[in-house]
């Protein structure tokens, strides 16, 4: 963690003093490298959190890895269903650069996953309230 903090500080200080290469004329080029470094740090944190939690889970309760595997399969099936249901049709009144059909299909898949997650959240709230009312009585 200290090494990553030192590298981050070094990137900010040296980039601010010396400037970043390939900078546009109106920018000193600090935005893109800092965003890429931020993306790297977030990705590294997510990977470390997942890997460390899997190792801890495997050490404490090896049978819980089966539940994790089942959960991953369920998520993969839901993503597959969202992909199959995605239309990938051309956007209406779009005047920008042409977009590939694969990008449109992926965008529709993400929209479907958003709908599924929203519906699951609403359903879990309703079912949770009903279950808590039933348990109290």
C-alpha cells in the first residue's frame, strides 16, 4: 500500500512539474494519465479484495467455495439471458460517429442488466417487508 501511495504521489508531482507527454495544446496532459492510474488502482483494489476474500473463505470454510461457484454460475446465466434479450438496434435520432453492432448489443445488454437489478431490488424490498410482517405475527 505504501508503494502504491508513493507511486501515485510521484506521478502527480513529476507530471505536474515536468508535464505529461502527448498533451493537447489546451491541456498540460494531466487528466488522462491520472484517470488511467485511478482506473488501475480501482481495478487492483477490486482484484485484491476478491482474491483475498476467496483465500480467506477457502481457509475458513472450504464448502463455501461451492456456494460461490453456484453464485457465479447464476450471475453468468443472468448475463447470458440479458445478452440474448438485447436487441442491438440502431439508436433513434443519433447523429454521432457510427457505432458497431457489437457495441449496440453490449449497450442493450447493460441496459437489460440494469432493469433486472432494479426489478430484483424492488422485489427484495417487497418480499423482505412481507417476511418481516409475517415473522412478527
